[in-house]
C-alpha cells in the first residue's frame, strides 16, 4: 500500500471513564476527548476534513459541530453496539483511502445509567415475549458461552478470576480507568454470583467516558507527529449462520465460527502479518470469559492454551503477550461508543512508549485491537510502528 492510500494515527485523546456528575453529558465528554486528541496531534478542528462519531445512547455525534465549530465538515454517525468504535474508525480510514480527506477525526462517547444494559427486543428483530422471559439479559449469554468454552477446553473456573485480577492490577496503573483498586483472585471468586460461573467482579459495568483519534494520510503523518502509528488494517465482520451470538434465540449443537474469527483473520491478512507478530493487544472483555475465548478466536493462542499463558504471566504487562494493559472493560467499564477507540488509544500509547506506569517492555512494534458487539459484529485493527 502506497503512502498516498495508507492511513496513520497522529493523535489520541480520552475523557476518563467511570461515573461522573449527572450534569456532565456524554456529548460534553466527547468534546473533551476531541480536544485532547487534536492537541495531541497539534491540530485544530478547522484542520479536519472529515469526522465520524459513535454513541449508543447519548445523542447524535454530528451535533458536536455546534460546540466544535460550524465548518461544513462531512460527519458520519455510527451505531454498532460495542463494535461502534472500531466501525467508526474503519469508516474514517476508508474516507482517507478514497481520497475524500487527508485528515480525519473519530470520536466515541456514551453515558450509561447504573444497572444492566437495557435493550429493546424490537431493535434486534424479536418480539416482546423474548425480553419478558428474561432472554434480553446479556449476562446470561456471556455466562452460557463462557461455561461452554471452559467445559469444551478443560479450563477451570479459576482462570476467570485470574483474568479479572489482572484487569484490576492494570487498571490501578491507569489514571483514566474507573476501577483502580486491585482485587485478589480469592476476593473475585468469593464475590456474589451473577450468572454461574461468573461473579460480580468478572463482569464489566455500563459506564461513562469518551475517546477520540486523529487519522491522517500516511504521507502527511510524519509532518504532524513525531512517531505516527500506522493503521495497517481495520476490518469488520458480522455473524454467519450457526454462530451463537448475544440475543440469538437459539444455540446450535455445534457452534459455528464467530465474527471475531473472521474479522481477525481478515485484519492480519490485510496487514501482511500473522497473529504471532502481535506484541500488545486489547480484546473485548465484557466479562472474564470473553477475554479467554477471544484470545483463541482472534488467533493469539490456541484453544485451551489460556491457562498456561495466565499461569506464566504471559498476558501481564511484563509478559510475552500483554493483553488489556489499561484494565480493559473490566476496569474501565463500558461506555459503548467509546470502548473500541479506548483500545486503539491504549495500543498507540504503548507503541509510542507513552503508556507511563503500565508501559510494556521491549519497544513493541505491532499491536492489535478487537471489539465485539450485539447482535454479532466484530471489528479488529492491526497497528504498527513505521519500523515494521
């Protein structure tokens, strides 16, 4: 791919995730994240040729132009569940590759109320009875998929606590994270059971926050950023027949291929790399089990190998394959529109050596991000330094 069609990241920013004052809107957090990303890139809103925004419940992102400036910019809104940030990033990158823009901004934000995520059955093609019987409660889906995966691959429930404990350790080092208190594996296992085998601290919570990214055509990136990060690939895939996905009303005897498998394979192929090249990764961890099976679905390890990797500390920031170094969804919570861009921001900081106390060693050059959203859509990115 020539520099005229390649895309790089030249600025990232975020508004801290967590639970904020009622008067602080999701839109305001989005504007703060945009300001931080623009400052990081040394650019202003008037320099942007194109914008894409994602939010699940906190308003139409394109109305942010009222706060940022009425420049006539093309602005696209995206809503793809937890995959919103990844799809928004792909949309902006494709605009640059198509020649519609040289510099583009992507923002995601949300401000969710306390309690479980609420969803309308009609939005997912179901009738009211589906929700009235409790089948729209997402914790049940995650527990069923996790339980099945652990059983099929001989993994013990303790692995779920290992993932969560790692997330809270990483979150304690992240000033923008919501959950910044470490919890032991014993505390996590002993916590209130939500849906077996998942306890309270094995789930992420709906939260508030925003993240933003500035993209540029790669032949301009070096003029805008001391160490630009190449967006080597960004892909998205939906579910295939037979895959078991959130809000799916049936479960096949033999589960089909997840969209995460397809999106990851396409991303590595497009980037000209393989999964073993990855040196730092961010995976959708709506719950502890999700990180476990997404490790294998994205090709970062084989099925059943997760226990050994965790036992050896290989997925910790000091390990061979650091995963969710900022605490992931477990420590940050999930403002749906922002999660995918939070992941990208974290990997960019790691590749640039700017992650502070949570910086991984070895000067990583290849990063990977993965999001999964209802009712079965995944988006993945491969990010590289210019040295690759």
